[in-house]
């Protein structure tokens, strides 16, 4: 009986020991798991904060792009208005003005920081502008998400693209309400000192015929619709800084003249627009091609983020 009691005691002590060791092991594993869980949670928070920095910079960059487009447009408009008063046509490059304004805007915001809550914050730094091609500009930058115990750095790239002009080929005849200004009268610039040059600051629909005699200029800052005949006599100039739609083919005179269309030219055929491929309105003067389509963030490809 005594031996059996001794065996039972040993067995109980062994079970207690094993249970205690197992409990300690499980407790250690639980603490380790808890610690790992907390670390993972902090890393996720830091990543979320860094992503908030990406969204913040995208919104800021949208404003910079818009203001750069506005600056380029205004400078081109001012230069074009001056050119319309002279015989020479010198228009600054829209894209060069935009790029310089974009670089300046980015460099003026080379470091941003934002506290979200308590010790949670993010910052944006190291923005870099790189011209990839004539139609693509990349903006790379870093964002850092910061918590009480973790930091997460993301490297991101946003692509700025040049918006292409939309072709009107195959479309129906544009109505006058698609143009900001409507000229419902005939224009006859005699060139004898009694008439001044005509300057139209917006897209314009010309409903009736146009005659220019002598050294006079008609300038349109925008698209133009010519619904009637156009007649040149002498060294006359028409400058359209945009696309031009012709109801009738332009009869080219033998004398010196300039008919500068910086965008696309269209002719109406069977109530639809076709390319006016035979248009040759310029002689002896360099006619700058329009490049004033604005830039924007490439929404199709989104933002490239490296985690």
C-alpha cells in the first residue's frame, strides 16, 4: 500500500510539473504572439499613414499642375495678343512654361509633414521632377508613416501626361453654341487707315463673309468656324490659334498673305467634318503649331507605389 501511495504521489508531481511547464510555454507563446500582433498592428498603422501622405501629395500635385497650366495659358495668351498687333508671329512654348512652373511648384513644396493623432504622423519628402518624353513627366517622392514605435517609408511615382487634342473628323457640323463668340456680320477691313486689326480673345463663329484688303490682321485666340467665303487682297493676315472649320475651301490669292491655323483644319462635306488636307494658308511666314493642350495627372495608370 505504501509503495502504491508513493507511485501515485510521484505521478501527481509529474503531471503537475508537466502542466506547469506547458503553461509557462503557452504563456510565453501568448506573450510572443501578442508582441508580434502589436508590432504588426503598428506596422500596418505606419503603412496607412504613409499612404495618407501619398494621397495628400497627389491632391497637392493636382493643384500645382492646374496652376502651372493656368500660368502657361496666360503667358501664351498675352504673347498671342501682342503678336496679333504685329506682322511677326512669335508665340512662347506652352510646354516649356508649364514645365518651369511645375518644377518651381514642386520645389516650393519639397517637404510636408502632418500630425494625424497623438504620435501618429506622416511626412512627404524628396520630390523629383523628370521629363520622360515630350508627353510624359514623372514626379517621384517619398512618404514616411510614423507611429510611437514604427516607421514605414513608401517610394511613389506619379505620371503627368500631355492631353492630346481630340480629332473632329467624322463629327457633324459644329453649331454656333460650341463657340464662345458669335460674329453675325460681314467683316471688311479696307486697310486704308479707317479700319483697325480685329482681335477675338475666344473661340469664334464667323457667320458671314470676310474680306481683308491691305496690311490688316484678324486674330482668333481659340478655335474658329468660317461659314462663308474669305477674300484676301494685299498683305493680309488671319491667325487662328486653334482649330479651324471651313464651310468652303479657301481660295488662295496670288499676293503675299498669311493664313495661320496652328491647330487642325477641317472642311465640311456631306454635313460632316473631313480633314482639310489641301489647306495651305501660309506663305513666307513660319506658322507655329499649337501645343497648348493642358497637362494632367495620368488617371489611367494611377500611382506607382513601392512598399
